[in-house]
């Protein structure tokens, strides 16, 4: 008997008992769809967080100063001197705070950052209208500001905010530039804030000294060496005091995140894969029942010349067909569930073709492994005993 005949007989057997076949496939369906859905959620979430971390810049080091004793910050000059270290392309010191902004009858609380002109290059944050903060603004502590798109919409609607004024804590600031839209970062919105000269911020926000500096390295391969130089310079400043500063490397966090999420995805896939094994056991049980029900049929076939391999092939093809159909339905449900989760929740999903292929391949493997026992049992039946069965 050839393979085509075995497939026809398997199809006839499956279609003759549709409800039992569906219930047999249910474990495989649930297993495959669960693996695809859970892994897609894990990979999608990983991609989303990775994109946000990469948006911070993998060539950047963020220095946070806590200080020691009365020396709790760096001066602006000390912060800018860090640009002279070997391998450093640029530095961007920042002084942060919040203000109450007012325009006419509109009031809102906005975050404010005091910056230098290097902020544009280091943070990759440009303007779409007007001009940027320049050195002259810092030299004369000018009361000028750059405004984010969200803040601009709040206070000026559809009007061009450039060259208009905004009251910040009762002090008039002239808007000289409209920032491009950057969306939200890991911490807050980048579009609902103001940027002002850092020298103005020191006095206006009553925050003397710099406590946050972003350092851009010339080459990402040098980032560890630059970090060591920064540590040496800051240790000298703060006399090797513990917890006087912290240097954040987004690449290190990115590597840790990728490693953690890969383990998490494997764990989720493994948990879902257990249902595939349960489905395989279900297939084996049903196939054993099928062998018992069709014992006389097997005896007749062997009596008229069917060989052991023919019986083995027939039942094995039937088992693989059950697991294969279940796998295909599970793939469809997995894609559908992933799409629904991505559409109607805040979670991101990303269905991976290798994961789909692995899930389907594993379902076929389950069919082969758990179909071998009942198929072998059927093939080993002696005709004389099989024909006695009622």
C-alpha cells in the first residue's frame, strides 16, 4: 500500500468521527496558539522597550551627580571640561525643574531644562521653526525659550509660537524656537516641556551647579574607556566618595534587557509547550482506542496480504494528520490572538516566522512520537487473534 492510499484511509477515519477528531486536536491547537501568542507578546514588548532605550542613544553616557558634603554638584565650567577627555565627542549639561506657565487664561505646569547649544547634537533634538539656544543666550542669561509641540498646542493652539511670550512663574520669556516632535521617552513626554539657557536656569530655578550631564562618545567601542576616565575625573573631584555620582550606560541596560527577555520568552514558550505534550498524550490515547475499535479491520487487512509496515504507516499517517491539522488551526488562532492583543491593548506583539515554524514542526513531531506506540501496537497484531475480535 502506498502513502497516498494511507492518507486517504486516514482522512476517511478522521472525517468519520469529526467531534472526536476535533477534541483530539484541541490540545495541539491550544498548545501551538499559546506558544505563538505568548512568544509574540514577549518579543513585541522587547522590541518596544529596546526601541525606547536605543532612542536614548547607545553612544551616550548619562552622569548623575549626588555630590559629597557641601559639594553637591559640578560647576558649568567643570561639566564642560569633561569634553576634553580622550574619546569624548561632546557633553551636554542640563539643569532641570518645573514651572507654572501662563498665557492669557491658560495655566499649566511644564518641565523646564536649562541647556547649552550642544544639547541639539548630543540629544538629537532639533527645531522645526525659529532658532536654537546659542552661546550668546548663556553669556547674557537671556530669557528665551524653546517650546515643545504639545506645550505649544496648549498655549498657542494653531498659532506659530515663535516670537511670542510666555509667563513662567510670573517672568516673561520669549519663545525663539519650536522643537520638533519627539514623542514620549521612558520617563516623560519630550513634547510638553521648555528648553532655556542653562545660565538662566541656574538663577531662575534657583538651582546652582550641574547635576546631570550627558556625554557623547566618539566611538561606541570606546564607551567603556570613556566611562573609566569619567570615573577617574569625578573620583578626583569628590575624593573617592561613595555614591557621589552615578554613570548610566544605556548599552549595558540594553544588553541586560535583551538577555532577560530572551530567557522570559523561552520560559513562556516552554510553559505553553507543555500543552503540546498534553495534546500529544491525547492523540496517543485516542489512537489506542482507535486500534482497539478497529482490531477486526486490521486482522482482515493482514489476512489479505497487508504487511506490518502498511498497518504502521496507516496509523502513523492518521496521527500525524491529527497533529498537523491541529497545528495549522493553532497557527491561525495564534496570529489572530496576537493581532487582537496588539490592537486592543497597550502591549506590542511581534509574530516571529521561526517561532511559527518551530511550533508547527513540534506539533508534527508530537504526532510522530505519540503515534508510534498505537501504530506499532496495531502493526504487531496477529491476524488470527484480530479476526476473533467482535
